């Protein structure tokens, strides 16, 4: 639980920052992640840069934004909750009748206490989000609207963190830092990814290299891909998109487009062992950066492990997706563990080969009871199962599946058999 | 319904003609089909010609045939119903006692009002078919039997109709014109095939070439194959045997021998979308010309789409298989539509490839809402699904199956994306 | 039943012999098998010989062994039941208090009337086995223990029997002759294998060569493999480990390690036709010499057909596994038949190819009714099914599975079609 509490604390620290596709909120968020990952590199890509079919948008800055009611009350105050302002709202000041103002207000009739999360990145608009409950109480009259925002040629900012392993082959993890004050989608992603990156950085001589990126969703992954596609296609052998890893209500898996990569197998292996009844989604249910990483012509082996999936929990994309009732220390810990086990599976997934023809004489090595009785072979069954599948064609993950045990329990037994010179290992 | 009624009318026109393996009934049937398909070529193959392991039989002609009862009543009159005479009956005239006559009579004890359909193509015999009800009323005495038929060295007649497309690759449709006055098996086949051929002939620049043959069953397909095997094996990429496509009670699919050809996939795709609960038969249930088209060494990709399958509806091969209670305009229309959709699937089944890396910017093309809300992506989901599978390896049929939608609904969306220069297409 | 009774009689003859890994009991058993198989070759491998990771153990001989109770009663008398002495017990003579003796006694609290079967091949020990019931009645006092046994550099003995066929490719059957007086595991194996070898030796010009080995379990198969691995890997195309084939309660199948060899297919084919509800085990349930034959680097295509599997019937490895209540003539006959059918499947499993394009004219060959009626094709359906799958790519076993009939019923029909020159056959 300690790590769960630490992560929850870190999420609270990041909570009030106004993250969006671009801007100082992103920079500040990356700055705080760098406290955990000193090697984190930050990149700035100018507005107007091409990213495949897309263009990096203007940078957005907000000083203040609010509405004053006819009775003089200030509502929808951006300084109180950054969800009140439609993302990428243009500057505006003026007096409007309630009827005119209504065209710029967004609320959710079915969730009367929730402030919705709305953005308009690619068409210039302004607007405010508020609860339906509050909206229903607005009275006719003149409203003063104030939005001191700016859209200007600036930069898109993202972070990248690399841990070098024994192999050039890379495991790639991506999470996004563009969502303002919401917890599962998406403070959980950057928070858990920071801790996973820290865990990996502390591994003793990992087999794979690990690359972590902290980017704005969609335009960020497209920008990153457009600058690194050749390298990624050449080196990435597995990876995960990290999103919605913070609540306690479910575990979920969403496949890569191919559906059959090692990342898919590992994700399903981990979830089947830590949460037998996890939700298995299809590619048709995609909705995060896997859309770009697995796009035709990109085709990276990226699968997604989640707790409750975006779009499938009631508080999604509203102010109710918070750190009190939705995202918990236990929820974050579960997300962390699932990704940690996935990485352990990948690290362990070498190909053992038996050194002896036929079954080895386990007894002479002290690995087998010397007295045969009806039940005596039971205890060493798993060792024998590992040996029988160690034909150089089955990986540790294959063998773990044959044994119906988690790869992270098989791995130490493989190591013991290597120590007894009954197995040799190869990366492939 | 208009086409359904037209086809039903055409079936009525063909009904009284005495079709068999050979003879003028076949020629007259083909003549009437030629009214719809002016380019229909008619071929005559001499009796005695070899067709693989078989020999083209003698031509059969019937002037008249009847039995006169002891009381002077004329029964089993061929001019009233051509089913009364066993197909390929040799000539005979004489007086027989009822007991002797019984050896030449065929009826169905379980279906007392039905005249069965009986043939004896490859052994010389004569016989009459009648209802069990009528047979039970025959009284002892002398019966005059009269069969003015002829078996002579003539020809086997068949028709062939070709529509040239952009590709030399051919879609092959075959139906048979050897069954006398029965409706589902088999006026429905030649009638629907005539209308499908007309539909194809009116397509604007079809992708595939289409070849239609109207032949007698078994000896006709063997004869046709023995004369055209090399061409067919080289060019035919898909095809259907058309039989029993006229009643309303079921849709049925019978596979090719391989079971995995594009014709099989298309047949199942079409039927699953127009009739979720269609009957799926196996190759063990075969019984029509697919036996020849899919024979070892022939191996054409021919599947069968039917309404109620031959042998699986109570009126099969009897006088009860009629145009009143069994085959209806609606039944024929369903058979027509299924084959039309199958052809549309084949025509549409190109391989799209996305022109952009990553998802394209749909918003800038007016294809996507510019305001993100929780439900906004719903309307364009299918467009995005088409794009994500357009990797040049998935055909339109593959993509339609991924989207769980009919290919004929996906095809126009593919066209729209091509018009927006987001996809290119290739035949493979 | 006659063969069942003969086999049961032979099992009775072998029953009292003291079989173990080595020794005169093995030699005598092989000598009696040689009465049925005069060509049986017997091999002697010296103690201390290497067998992969193992070493051939010392030879074990027992003259007498018993315990005398304080009241002078002789119990655990080896001459009455060789299960009383722990296998490979070292010599010992002396007086022990009951408490000391208890450390050398083995019984089964859950099966109070059964003498357990215990061995200690690879650690020097002595011990006695007795029923829990008898053990409970032992009274305090001095016990005289007498074991006149010897462990000495001798030989491991095994038998090999070869039937040459038309092909060099071999079918390999192995059974073990190291178990003392128990019936299903394991007098049934050598008894049924002897009769199967006799059956094969009487085949008229078999297609495959057949190799039978009678060996002690584990060390025997390892020794045999280490001396013959290259030949076996080059020639063995199928085979079965024969164990537990004598009771009437079940049929069981245990796969090869690969699970997809022809032996696996044949085993499942046979059992599905003779015992629809047979038990299907997995490789995880292995426990006999298939562990060696299918080990990585050995990889012979060896599957196992059993009646009640070792370890899965209550009398397993106890004195209750007897020839009265467990193994019966009917039980042995069932094991024999299953293996006989398996061999018939392998012999029959050639690749037929149709000589004619299209369906042949069966009528002209007297193979088809000449009068077509609604039901007429029923009788020849299987012949037509055989012909339609005879494309040179489907074997007789494939075809039998398509027809849902046993291969041994399809084989004579294939022969008939060959006689009519409608099929040709090839070994592959």
C-alpha cells in the first residue's frame, strides 16, 4: 500500500494544474514528474509543425475566466475549477443576455451535479461548463462574461525517459498529460507511469531497453511518432498505452490492432492471474493513443491494460472523476502492479533449453524424493513441467501458460534449473 | 416486389415445357431465356461425346404417352403433366394386366396426392408416375399403355452467357434446365439466374467478368467442364451454383468442397446479414452440380446459396413443388437479392490502403465534429473503423466483418474516403 | 473373448514373478514372452553404463525376506507376496524393537487392506510393506528382520522385437516389465503388447515396420533411447506407450508432448469410435515412459492409449490391483482391440487419389442404382464421400473423419474403389 499512497499523494499534487494540449500546465506537470525521473528529457515542438496529416496547434494560456450573474455572483470561475472553461476557449469579454449565453454553456442533464469536460481544439470557440443543477438556477438578465485567454504561436511540450537495457530492443510505454483536473482519466496514467519508470530505472541490468513518453493525447502521439517512427518501428518489441489505471472497480484489457502481439499475450496473462474476471475489449472499443500507435503503417505492438476503461465508468470526462471517490491508493496500486507484472513477464520471457536428453536424474541433484510412493512426485511437478517444455521453442511465457501459473512464479524456478545446469537460456 | 412478380410470371411461362437432359424442351427453355439475354450462346454436343468418365446420352423426344384403364378412362396423360412419364422412358405400346402394369408404376405411399418425379437416364426402361391416391383406385383388368417416345443420336443442349468486366478473372454462375414441371427445384434456378445475368449485364463497367451457364444437371456440368476446364481453372475466382431459390421458408448455404473460398465467405456474409438464422449445410449434404465443380482436380470455388434446399422440403421432386404454394414472387425475390448482394460483395471487395500515417485529421475535412464531448465520436465510428483496417491487407469484406456491417453498406463509405483522398484501392 | 481369456491366462502365469528394474524376474518374464514371440531379442546392459543423465543401477536379487513377530509369527513374507519387500531393499538381518521397525514399514491408512508398492531405486534403504490392518495389530516387543538380498554389478535386461514391413518407417510400441505382482499397472502392458506383436507378425506384408520393446520403466526407456536415438528419430513415424490396458472401467488417452502427431490423431479416432466417452488427459498428466520418448530433443511421436490410467484408479500401486477384481479378460480384450484398431488405422492411412475428373459414372460400374428416386442415393453416399475427398491431399484417416466413420470401415471401401480403378493410392 505504501506505493499506492505515494502515488495518490503525487496525484493530489498534480491535480490543480491546468493541463491541456499545450501550455505551461503541461510544462509544470513534466517538471514535477522530473523530480521522480531526473533523466526525463523535455521537448518543445513549435506550433504549425506538421505531424503526418496534422498540424501542431497554437499554444493556449489562460489567466482568468468567469461569469458574473445579474445578481453579481461570480460563477464558472476557472481559478476554482479548470473544467469550467471549455478547453482552448478564445478570449472574450462582454455582456450577454441569458438566452445568448446559453449557446456557450455545457452541462449534463443526466448528471445534474457534474461539470462536463469539453474541448474545442480545432475550431475557435469559447464556452463554459457547469453543473446542470447550477445552470437550472440561472435567472434572466445580463451576464458579464470574462475570458482572459490567449492562443499564440508557441510550442507543444512532451517528455521522454529512456532506460537502457542489455538489448537494443525496446519496450515502449506512453501516457498523456493533457487532461485537466480529472483523476482516473487522466492523472492515474502519468502518475503510475512515473512510478513504473522509476521501478524500471532501478532494475539491475534489464534485458530490454525501456522508453517512456509523457505526451498530450492524439496530437502528441502523432507528433512523437512523426519524429521517431523509423526508430520505433525498428526497435520496439512490446509496449503499453497507460490510461485509466487508478480506480478499484475493474481491470480491463484493450488489444493492439493486430491483437496477437507479445504485449497482448502479456496483458492477458497478467490480468488473468491477478483478476480472473477482467474486461476484455476489442479494437472497435479503442479510444486512446493506441489509435495512433497501431495505425496502418505505424503498427507498433502496443496493448492497453486499464482499471475501469475510459467511457465505461459513470464519472468519465466530468468533475466527478476525482481523487476521493473514484481514484484511490488501492486502485493506483493495482494499476501499478499490473504493469509491473507485465514488465516482469517481458523480462523473464527468454527461451530455456534442456541440457539433458530425456528427463534428468533429479534425485541425484537433491531435487526429487528418493522414495517412490503414490503421491511423491507431486511437489516437483512444476520443475518437471518446466523441463519438459524447455525445448528451445517455448518461451517462459509459453511454459507458464502450459503450467497454468504466472510467469513471475515460473521465472525463479527457471533460474534454479539454470543454476543446476539443467537449462540454458537464449533471448530467442 | 416488381422483379419478384416478373420472375414468377417467367416461371409460369416456362412451367409446361418438357425439360429433360436433352431435347426440344431444353431448346425451347433456352430460347425463352434468350429473350432476356440476347447474347446467350447455345451449344449442341452430339450424343456419344465423352465427358470425362461419362458419355452424352441419346436425345429423348416424346410425342404422347398415356394409359387407358379397363373402363376406357385415360390416365397418366403426359400432355396434362409431364411428370406422369418416367424421364427417358423408351417407346412402348401394349395391353397389360394391372398386375404387370404395377411393375411400371411409381407413387409415394406417404404423399398420397403427389406425383413423384422419376427418371431412368442410364438404363432403358419405361414407366408412369401417379399419385398413390389414383393408384389405389385402379381396378383389375386390361390396361392399354401408349408411349410414343424416341431415344436417338441427337444432342445435349446448353446455354452460356458472358459479361466482360475490367478483369479477366471470372465469376461463374451455373443453373440447370433439365427438370420438368417443378418450381423450386428447378424453375427457380434458371429464372433467378436469368434476372441476375440481366442485372450484371447492366452494371457500369463491372470489376470481374461474369459467366453464366444454363445446363442439364450432372451430365451437363460434366460436359461443360470437359470442354472448358483449363479456362475455368485459370480464370474463375468465385461462383455459385444456383438451385432452389424460389420459396419463402428458409435461406440455406452449402459450402464448396474446400469450404474456405471467397464464395463461401461471401455466401455466409450475405446470408448472415439478410437472414440471421439461415441453414448452414456441410459438403456431406451436397447434391447438385457443386459435386462436379468442386470435384478433386476440378476444384472451382463454387458455393451454393439457396432458399429451401433440395431434399429438405416436403414437396421436393414431386408435383407438389409448384408455383402456387411453394414458389412465390417473394421467395424468388429473396433468392435474387441474396445473389445480387453476393455479386455486390465480390465487386466491392477491393483492398483499401490509408494514405495518411496515423489517424487523419477528419475535422479539417468536415468529417468529424469539432467539439469533443463524451458521445461525439459515435457518428463517425464506422469511418474511423474503415480507416483503421485499411492497411492494404484487409479487403472490404474483411473490413465489413470487422465492423459487423454488410459489405454493401461499407462500400459507399469506402468510396467517400477515396473521394477525400484518404484511401487508395487495389484489386489485391 | 477367446483372446481375452488367453491374455488373462498369460497374466496369471507372469503374476508371481518378482519383476523389478533388473534381475532374474525380468529375464524370466522375457523368457515367457519369447514363447509367443520367438524372434524376441534380449539385451543385457551392464550396471554403471551411462544413459543420458542416468546410470544403469546395480542388479538386485532377493532370495528371501520376512519379519518374525515377538510371538514367532512370520509376516511380510516375500515368498508369499513380493510387494511386501520395498523394491531394491538392501540386505539386513537383526532384531529391532517395534518402534525402530516402524521406520521401515509402509502402509496406507486410507486403504487398510492394501499392501502398498514402494521402491527405493536410487537411495540404499530397506523396508517392508504391509496392510494398515496388519500393522495396527503389531504388538510391542522384539522383531526379527531378515532380508537376504543382494545389490551387485550385473545387468539391466530388456527385450526387443521387430517386424519388417514394406517401408523402413517404423511404428514403435513400448511397455514395461519392471512391476512386480500388480495387474493393470503392469501385467496388462506386457501381456497385451505380446499379443499385439503376435497379431502384427501375422499380418500379410504390413506397410510399416513395427518395433516392440519390453523394458523397465524410466531407466529402461532412457537406456534404450541412449543406444538407439538416431535410428528412432530417423525412422519412427508413430507409436504408443502401452500401460494400464487391462480393466473394464474406462478408456483413456494421454497425448504426446506435441499433442498433434499421427499417433495422437489415431488414438483419438479409435477411442471416439469404440468409447465415445473416453477420458482425455493432457501432457501435464503424464507419468510413464512417454516422459522420455517425448522429451525435448527426443521428440518421438508416442501417444498413450489406456483403460483406467495409472494414478487414477483406487487400487493403483497396491496389492489390490489384481487379476480378480481389476483386470479381466474383457478388460484386456478392450485394450488389445484399441491398439489393434490403432495399428489398422496406421496401415490403412494411405492417400487415395481419384482417377476420374468429376464424379465417375457409378451406374455403369454397377455401383449405383439406375433409377433416380428421392432416396436412391442414400446407400452409395459413403462411396461418393470417399471419392470426393480423394484428392491426394486427404488420407484415409482424414476421409474417415470427414465421413464420421472409423477408418477400419472406410479402408475396405477404398480397396473396392481401387479394384474398380477409380482410385490410386500413395504412401504420401
